[in-house]
C-alpha cells in the first residue's frame, strides 16, 4: 500500500502568499473607498434630482397663497417628518390651512455635497419657499468615529482603530465593487420621501445599542455655506435650524454639559450672523418605544414629532 504524499507549500511559497496578501491589503487601505465613493456620489446625485424634481412639480402646481415649506436633511428627516400628503391633511383638519411641505434628503451626512455640488440653495432661492428648515445634525455635527475617518482619509490613532478601518475598507471595497460591476454606469432612480416603507413599528432593543462618536463643527467649517445663508435672508426666505431629537436616553449621552454649552454658542453665531433661529423640539419626551433605532423615528414617533412641528409653525408663521 502506497503512502499518500502530501504536498506542503515551501517557505518561499508562503512568503510570496503573505507578501501578496499584505500588498493587497495596502492597496485596499488606500483605494478601498473608490467603488464605494463612486456609488455614493452616483446614488446621491440621483436622490437629489428626484427629490428636487418632485419639489418643483409640487410647488408649481400649488396656488401662490399656499404655505410652502422645505426641510433639508438626512434620513432622520425623511423618516421623522410625515409625508407631504399627511402634512396637508393635518394642516387642513387642524388649522384649516393649505400647506405644501417637501423634504430634500440624502442618506448619511452629505450636506456639503448638497450645497457645493448640487447648488441646493441656488435652486431654492429661485423657487422662493416661505420656510426652509436645515437639520441640526447636518449643519452642526461631524461623525468622528472610524467610519468618518475612512470617508475623510484621516489616519487611525491606534492599532485597534487601524484594524477596524481595514476591515471596514475591505467590506466597502467588495460590496461597492460588486454593486459597481453588477450595475455599471446605469443611473439609479432616487426615492421620494414616501415612495417606500420608511416607517416601522418595530420596537428598539434598548440593551444592545451604541452611539457613534460625534464632534461639533466649528463655525468656520461651514464657510462654504455662509454666502448662501445670507442670500436666503436677503430673498426673504425664513430659515431655521431644526432639531430632530433622538431617544431621551441617547440625547442625554450626546449632549454632555460641555457639548451642550458649545452647541448653544455655535447656534448663537448663526443667529447673530444670519438671523437664523433654532427650533428645539419642545414636545413630550420621546423614548426608545417611539424609535426603530437610536435615531430614526417609527410611525408613532413620526406622528408625535410632525404634529409638534406643525403646531410650532402655525404658532410662529401663517401666510
């Protein structure tokens, strides 16, 4: 009986494999975002075009006397404020007033892209809405965890963070690459704020959640926006920074005394420089049961917040 001869790679072969793996990881570390960034840019452009085209059509078909409102922000805005038809019904039933509210939203924090690349405020000034709300998270905060460092190309501070970044870059590379080769250059359809099932009545598991690290932006960091804010005020378009709350327990951890102090100092600068008021949510406390995760409201939470917002609007402004 012949003995089986096992083929064992030589040390040289193992060295080549290891070197190839290291080289491959180096390439992914420096270029792993390429597919993901391309897909994000493509999808965000489509999303903006869809949202804005819908807004233009909705505004143009309404009579001049109707109150026209635009809310700009992330998916927290898309999911936290009721759909345009729901707002119309609420305004008619409670205030006997016609309202057209539209949302311009992108998934993630891409405010700078919206302002600089898509010229959102140039377009809005042409349409002359009565009120523009800007989501407070988009204007005032940066996510500063390792996901943010990946997107901004910031070097890690520790080997553990380096490992997390490398794992995430591999995920982005393979996921983005697969999507790129599957879809190629085809243009995706953007989503209107209520074209699909945003809302869920699922109750969040409060024992298993974590909060992404965030830092306040400096006033100078939004200099790209300042000229547009002046033009909005000059055009007579009332502009507000709008607070969308997270669960009370989460906001307590985000807004430490130090953060809270700097937060209001930053808001004061926008008020003094551009006359922009801050609308902080003043309704009843919202808890995990009103959210589907640690930031996005569920159906119940959306209804509570939207009714508070409409009450606030009609307390302060009526056309």
